[in-house]
């Protein structure tokens, strides 16, 4: 595991990267708004959460292309798809003549992002690492699209929810959780993964925080040795199906089972707040504590 000193170095590095990103976005905003009216922008999104952000800011009329799985709100399904897990269809992108492309660093291929930039198209890069980054980046996008006031109103309740949850669970001992997405093979999360950032809001932590990778494949024996208090299913499968799989190890495992919405939990959108609140309540048995 990293030492405190190394953690500090990475923290500082992230701060520098974040500062540079803010400067770049501010310059892009100046460049864009000085040459085009917001109503004239042609926008393409390369990730579902970015599509949702555009709709949240009521800029959907300017949205001319989206990525696969851009299914919220439902009207986004009518937009042309120009990107999927295989990459961006550059020819289709150019046909749409976008003024601004919203890309996901870490989700889109670096070579695709570089290619779009090389063509002289303005690119807004999204790279959420913690839930608060949703607020920061949505405000930046609001500035870019001349929707600063609307963006501020959108993020205020989200920020309030996050602050409330963090304060509520900040001082408790971390609850060990097995974050479980699939069993063939058994897939989970490490310390820096997005899912673990959500668990930390709830006063919990992945049992595989010592993993050298963010999304490790593990064995059932490794899970049993870690003795999680909770098995958290991030899956569309019914919780009884998950319970049935692990019940064969009941002699060695005494854990509670919780399921949460995989789609909402994995998207960097404002819809995360109510689902995260429900998850924190379930993890900490807050329903029982109120009776």
C-alpha cells in the first residue's frame, strides 16, 4: 500500500492536474463564446453521463450526436450514435460538423481524443475521480455553454447531499464491504475505483483496498479470507440470486446482502445523490436505528 508521503505526492499531482484543467477549460470557454453564440453550438457527447449533463443544462436542441448507452433521458435515444466501446466513428463525427465535443478521459480511447483535437475541434474533457468532481465539471460545462446560473442551481442540492452524508459517516470505523459486480469471474473494485469513492462517502470501504489494480478479478477464497460485513451487489440480478451463490459458503461467511442500481451508481450524474443516500442508509442500518 502507498505510504502517507506518497499519497501526498499524488494528491498534489492531482491538484496540479485539476488546476491546469480549469485553466484549459476557461480558455476554451473564452475562445468558444467569443466566436459563436451558445445557441449556434453543435455539440457531440462521447459518454452517457455527458449526454445527461447536456440535457440537465437544457442544451439538448444543440446536441447532434451521442455515444452508445445514452439512454437518459429517454429522448436521448433519438440522437445519432457516433461512439461505442470500440471507439469513435470519426467519419460520422465529422459529418455532424460539431463545434464542441464532450469526451470522457478514461472512458474514451486516448487516440480518438487526440485525433479529434488534431482536427481543430474544441474538446471538453471530463474525468471525475470523486463525487464532488461532478459538481466541479458540471459548473465548468455550464460556464462553457453560457449556463452558469442554471448549472449552479442544479449542483446545489447535489453538493448539499454529499456534504451531509460525508459529515454523518466521517468519524466511524470503515465498514468492510465486498463490492460485487459479477461471479464468473468474480469481479470487484480496488482502492482508487469509482465505487470505492462512493463507499467512502457512506463510511465504508472495499475489502480489496490493497489491490494494485482498480478492478481486480478475485477468488471466492480471497473474499472469505477478507471477511466482509456486507456483500454489495452492483448488478441487475435479483438479490436472492446473489445470496444463493454465496450461501454455499455460509459456514465461513456471515454477511448482509445489499443491492443497488448499477446504472445510476456507475454514471457521473446528479441522479447519483438519492441512490447514494439509499445505499448509505442500507450500509449503516439507519432504517433500524430510527425505530
